[in-house]
């Protein structure tokens, strides 16, 4: 028994020393105004798929107050408690609609400047769906990134935001931007980032987009229309933000496939495909914003249904998306 306890103590000491060594190495690389690539690589390697899955499992269930008030309130408390646990300053914003009300949950990571970068995802669902992909996946990524950001000193303040009532007219993001927009430098929005379809021709590409975006369609056809990529969408104002994300993905998460698309005129020519998410509020206020997604119903047949369950998601894919966004957020916030 004595030998057993001795081995346990030795193992614990080794783990503790490794953690201290990592923290010292990371802190040494983050004292300046910019964070070097090794430090970013070290941090992205700390993204924990187990933590991500835990959040998805915890949130899964109808998250619409009129349909499931008890679960909705529990999810709000859980998101806020996770932000607090990760050292963020937590606040809420009441969201008021004509016949609906909701709550945005905001976690603030103070930077050297009050100018903000937003990382957001909506946490509400349609009335009949457990919303694992839509959008527990996005929220899990936001929460996991917030967990790791307590090690990072940034030039800009980071606002981690869980938006309410996206499914009912994007009310949460619209009212958030109306209040905080003047301070926001840029935003990353995550909406459905957890589903992969590996089958040939499992990825659809809308006919109405084929002429304007023929190059993208041809690329997907070359790869047999397999739905195993993350789509990064920007308007013309945010292509530099999009390029940062693509570059960081290539540098730090090279296994993650990325398809980039630019929506002309804030997506007004094809609103069904480009103006159906929280990013629209930022675009409408001329705030640089990109959104990441798995293309929703163009790939995921469980979209907005009772079948949108945690066991349908690809946690490795969701983990890679989280790493790419983390690297991009660090890069942008330390410039």
C-alpha cells in the first residue's frame, strides 16, 4: 500500500511539473504585444474534446422558454456559471420581442483596450428540437475557448456571447449590437459546427448559387460532394477576417478542411443562404464579421428536428473547428 501511494504521489508531481512548465513557457511567450506561433500552437493543443462533448450533452434539449422553461433556465445558469468558472466578468442582457423575451449571456475578458472582439453563438432552439448541432455545437466551442483564454493577455477585450432568440428573428444579436456595436472591432459567429457527412454526394450545393459561385461548386464536385468541411462566410467588408481564419486553420489545424465564400451586398441577393443568422446584425452595422457553419440542411438532415441529437455529431470535427477559431481569435486580439 505504501508503494502504491508513493507511485501516485510521484505521478501527481510529474503532472504538476509539466503543467507548470507549460504555463511558464506560454506566459513567457505572451508578455509582449503579440503572441508567437509556438504559444498559439501550445494553446490550441489544450482544446479538450471531452469538455466540448460535456457541454453539448448538458445543453441538449429544447431550449425555447415557452416549450421547455425548466431546461431553458437551467441552460442559462449553466452557461453563466461556465463563464464565471473561466474567470470572465459575466453579465446578462434582456432581449425583448413583441411576444417573446429572452436573455443574452455575456462573458467579458478584459484586454488593454475597451475595443472589443466578439465570439458568439446562439443557444436557443426551435420549439421541437434538442438542438445538438443547432446550436449546442457552437456554444460548446465558445465555452471551451473561454476556458483557455484565462491564460492569454490581449490587446482587445473579448466578449464571449451566448445569444438568445436567434431562431425567432435574430432578436438577441440585433439588440446586442444595438447596445455594444460602437465598441466592436470584429466578430466570429458559430452556428452549427458539429456535423459531418462522409458519403459521396451527401453535400448539397444550391442551384441558385451555382453560377455566381461556380469555382466553389467545382471544387466540391472534385471532392465528390462530401460534407466534411467548415464553411466560412464573410461579406465584402470582412474578407481580411476570413483570411486570418483560413491562414490560422492552415497553420494550426491543417487536417480541417475549409471552404470560404464571400456574400456580395451583405448577402441580399441570396438572403435564404446568407442572411439567416446572428452575423446579419453585425453586417447591418458595418462591423467586420464572419460566420462558420456546417451548411445546416444542405448536409444535416436532422436540422430543426427531434433527431438533432448529440450522438449525431462529430466531436473531432467540432474540436478542430474550435482550435481554428481559438487560433484566429488569439491572432486577431493580440495584433
